[in-house]
C-alpha cells in the first residue's frame, strides 16, 4: 500500500527545514494497529452443505475509540455468509468476472477501544452435496482497515473436509455456473368470492433446485393470469418469492401460493394460466433447463358456498 506524505518548508533567518505534516485522522487511528488472518478456510460437511470460518485477530492502537472494517473476496461464488449484510456492509458487493463477490463490512462488535485486541470470524457456506472425499477450491482474500487505512491484506486457501473427516488427496471442486430450478403445481386453482366481493384462492406449489450455482433465493411469478388478478404471494415471504431463501443442491420445497382477484372478475372457467420460477442471480446466467421453470393450471371462479 502506498501512503502519500506532505511536507511543509519553513525558513527561519535563512535556515530551511523540512517538516512533516501531522498524520490525518485515518492514519492516526491505524498507526501501530495490526491484524492477522488465518491462512486456511476449512469447510466442514453438515446436513446442509458445507460451513466454515476464517478467524481474524485485530489489535487496535489508536489513541481514541475507532472503527475497523474488513474487505472480503469470497473464494467461491455465493459462499460469503453474513446475516447482517444489509446493515453492516457498505454495498451489495462488487461482482467479479468469475462470479465471486468482494464487499467491505464492519468488524463485528462496534467501536474499538485503545489497546483492544479483538478476535472475530468471517463465515462461509457452500450449498453443495457433501462428498466422501476431500476437495479444494481457489483462494479467498481478506483485508482489514482501521480508520480507513489498510493494516493487512492476506490470501487464504480453501479446503472441503470429506464426510469421513479427511483432508487428504483433495479433488478440485467445480461449482455449477448455471442454475437449474423447476416448479410443479398440485391440482388447479379455484377462486372463491369473499364477503367484500373480491376473490381469493390457494394453490399448492413445489419448487426444486438441481444445481449448486450461487443464487440469492427464488422468485415465483404469475404467467398469463387474468387482468383482474394481483401478484401471487406466500404467507412466509410476501409477493412473488419462494419461502426459505437459498436452496441446497437437490432441495425441494412445497408451500401454498395465494391469489387475489377483483370483484369484477367473471364467474366460471377463466382458462389456463401458470407460475414461473427463477433463481435470483447477479451474473444473469440462464437456467440450464428452462422447460420446467413454468407449471400451468386451470382457473375457475365461484361464489362462496
């Protein structure tokens, strides 16, 4: 890292001396501060893919309370895990050409006190099928900044432990780049008139994901719905989303999708419509099998019994 320094020239009775300018607040806060990053990420098999953490040790030498951040470049697309991303990170992240994300986030624990030593972990999850053999992936990178000035920038290797606990003879882990979502429905949709005159209906839906490509969850939208219909929703996550967030490779979820129609909707057979699922991704890669991304059903409206 390069640090620019300014100098002030002062002359006294013909004598010129070079005086260094006082360091700015960022440099004053970081002066003497240090951090170390573990050189390996071990991903352990679980009942839902692999999980692991990289430990960071930070020593703060500022004279006043200060803040620190870390900049993580994830080793595998979609692997960085932070439940407080929306509040503790400074953006949604920078998308790299290979699909990985780089993002800057606050060091957990708030302000640091002068002389404080703090240990924290940066967490990772890979939602791929666990294997009976060890695997290896590319490096990640983690930098720590104190008062805006970088105090360390280190790479770490990535290893998947086998289901037997071994790290020996690792094979190369190759993540899918294309998502593979599918949807099916159970039966048809019957819309029943409500006391206020509008119509509501419920349709059981099953969504499956046969890929380990990184994604941020699933959307589910209506296809060819009558003009008087609103957006479909689930009770768990509101409009046009599949409950439960990201999918594990091979995971299947069944839930109820609800529909609303205005009071002027005709009574009777309204024909066919559908729902379509899509993996939410930043890089825009298309689904590997779009033919099963849409499921169709018939719609009937009826008066309340």
